[in-house]
C-alpha cells in the first residue's frame, strides 16, 4: 500500500516497473504503483512517515463520499488493474491573481480605470 502524497521508492524499482502510470489522473495511481512494485520487491507501510495535509477534499466532498471514492477505486485496481474514476474534482483554492505578472510584458500596460462622467 502506498499513500500518494507521501511515499519513497527506490529508483531501481521504479525503473523496473517502467515509472509511474501517468495516464491515471488522480484516484488509484498510488494503488496501481504499489501493485506494480510488489512484482519486483517488497512494499512496506509505515506510520513513522507522517504527512500533514489539508482537509480540503474532506470539507468539499465529505468524509463518507471521499472514503467511498478511494475505496471503490482501490477495489477496481485490485479487480481490473485500473481505477474506476477517469477524472477528479480539483478542490484547491484558485491561485491569487498577480496583476504585476499579468502586465510584465514590455508592450502591455495596465488598464486605467474607466470613469463615466
């Protein structure tokens, strides 16, 4: 078992399995990688490698829905070798817009406010 957000893999093992499957958008990529790695060596799970992460997905989708989605995708990987989900919802906040970066070209100038009058 691997946790997608926090895992370590020997380069030689990753090379032996052909790297990560980049065709998988989100759900199940870590499970697929773990199953592929088990064919070339031992996969260990440890609670000694904590990771602190946000609860954005849990807040947006709810605990039960999130758990169900992860469980269902893991079951599909076990049974069919691929996750069920083909897409995912991006729950990150949109980045703040940087007006200076938008106007960084020499030819572009910030727009002046329009006033009626």
